C-alpha cells in the first residue's frame, strides 16, 4: 500500500500560497493512488500569564499527545508499504522518533523537502542553527528517497553526508490551477512589476523589503497579497491591488514581470529570508509561470540560472537596475519570453514535476 501524511493546517487558509503547495502535492498523490492518513496534531500556544515551569509542562504534554497521535494514525502501515511525507512537518512532535518507529516496521519513506530550517535560520545564532541542523540531518537520514528542490539544495545535502542516489531534483514546484489565458494583454512590458506574497510588518520577515527606508527605485510596482500596510511603503512607487485565493491569483495579476525577491533590502536579497533564496524554489516563482508572466529574480538565487537558460525573464543584483534592464528589452524579446514560459506554465499547472519525481522515487525503492 502507498500512504501519504497530511496535517490539519493546509485546508484552513485558501489565500496562503505556501499551504497551497502542500495541498497541490496531496491532490497529485491522490491521483497517483496514495491513501491519505490524516494527523490533526495540535499546535502549542504560549500564554503570557503563566510561569516558565507551567509552560514547559504544558508543552511536554502537548508534544507527548501529538506523538501518540502520529503513532496511532500510522498504525495501519505494514512492512513494505510506502509512506510519503512533506518535510518539514507542520508540527515536529518528536518527529525523529516517529520516523525511527516507521523504519523499524520496514516501511519505505519518501520525503519532498519544502524547507531546510538549518539553512533558512542560519543567522539566528549558533545554538538555534545547530539545533535545526540536528533536526534536519537526523530526520532526513531516515528517508529512503528525498525529493529536493534544485541542484544547490542537493549539493548542500551532499556536503552533510547524504547519498546522491537517494536524492531526486524536482527542478520546479507545481502550481495547480486552470482557466488563465497565456499571452493575453494582462502582461505588457510597460506595465508595473508585480509583487505577490503573504506580507508582514516586522522588519525581519520574508517580504519586509517593501517597508525599507532605502531610496526608491524608478520602477512602478503592483502588490497583491495579505498583510500589506500600504501607508508604510515609502521606498516603492507601489499600488495595492488586493488579495485573491492562491488558486485564483495566476488569473488575477496584471503587470510586466513577476518579482521574486525576499529579505529586508532593495539593494540585494539579505537577511535569513533573502539568503535562503540561494537554495530555495519559491512558490511564487511557480505562480508566475502558471500565470505566464516573465520573471525578475535576484541574480544569486538558485533559480537565476533557470531564468537565464530558458529565457523566461531577467536577473538583477538589486531593484535599482530593474527599470534599466526592462527598457533594454525590445517588444519582440518580451513576447519571446512569454512564449518561452508556455511549456513550463502547462507543466506546473498539471503537476508534471512532482508526478515525475514521485515516479522516479518509487522506482528507486
């Protein structure tokens, strides 16, 4: 039998593109004959008015309860079965112990890696970095096959001692959607640059560059997403266009290029989130491909080479040079970029990349 684990959160926020990615993979696994195992583990919520000891006691009880739930729900699996898990889990819940228990049962384990927290939070201090590294390396070592996002993530895991024969490069994340018309007038070279995402007002968050106090670039922008405080945006000539469910967003955006840019600076992708682009395939990249809009991406990002190789957009060191590069592109060159995107758009909307990765993983077991 083939099983996949899904946790409680993915269905609760239709506007969250990160959760949509997990939901899309579950939908594809359904198509591939995998049976769902629902594990509705609970999140631990801190309370301001309780003592440290009481908080830790509650946290221990919550962790033990969740661990028991994972074991109970996965008790149906037998030796020789396949269990597919999206990594990292939404609730860690003594996760390494769960994996050890499954391996002792003779189960084959496949993981698709969404994030490596050991790299994403590498700037949070030695103690936190070492803890995440311990979690990532030990947890992932239990899997028979690892579906990684790109060659850089693969190389990073190779340096940590993982076997190359256990890793499969997915190349792109999929983005299931339908109904959008590639090549329409929604995308023109002289329109503003599109920024999409789940925004946050904190200075250290993923898309905090929109609240930077740096000088404004000459480009115009259109912002789509949640949590946007348009009054605080002083560094961009930006118009807020509203928010739409993640599945509908490719059909709603209008602009010249879709921007893939994280961190707290316009002058380069910096901070934990900006640096993370060096090994990450952002979901918004696939969103833009699904829509059919050319891409602007940081020239040191993992996907920068992909953009250059297939002629689907431009790479920049900072957002100040974006307008100059756009002006240097002829109308014919821009239309060619849109045409080059078409096969990738079709593929990500159909789930072609994860389907192929799943097939390869199963053949290697």
